[in-house]
């Protein structure tokens, strides 16, 4: 393939990938809820025993307030050696609310990290189909 053909092919693959991943994200992101996926790492503070972390979370009302009502939990896993990893479907206008709840309830028990996320399974599958 010459360079212009490669660029054209790459552009077509990228645009198809974007469309497929966007469609997959919309299907996976929630039950017809508009929003984006937000992955939150809740990293354990290893200087504290689990009982102390849990006491702080309870005192702060973490499990009563997180996630805020109407925010869909797509997945919530414990990652050994890290802490908890939660993926939420968040309407853009409610991002500040999610952040605020975590600041008020999770800090002290966890260190937090936030990653906008998208589901790439369908996009990767489409590329594999196109390149075979």
C-alpha cells in the first residue's frame, strides 16, 4: 500500500472505530441515559487498617451518598492492592455533583483518581473484522 492509500485506510478505520465505540458506549453506558462513562479509582490508604478506613467512610456517609441518586453504577470492582474501581454513567451536568460527593465522603478513607472512559470492545472488534 502506498502512503496516500495507507492514510485513507487509516482515516476510514479511525472514523469507523469512533462511530462503533460511540455506539457501544451509548448502549453500554446505561439504560437510555445520556452521559459519559467516568471511572473512579478509590485507592486505599495503606497506612490505615481496613477497619479505620471503613469507620471513616461510615462517619462521612460514603455509602449513603455515593453514588448520588440517579447516577448509574456500570461496574464496581475491588482491585487487590489498589482499592475499588467504580465506573459510572454520568450526565455531563452532574459531574461536579459526583466530584463533590466524593470530596465530602471518600477523602480520608480513599485517595481518588478520575478517568473519563469509553467502551472500546465493539470498536476493536470492528477493526479486527476489517483487517482480516
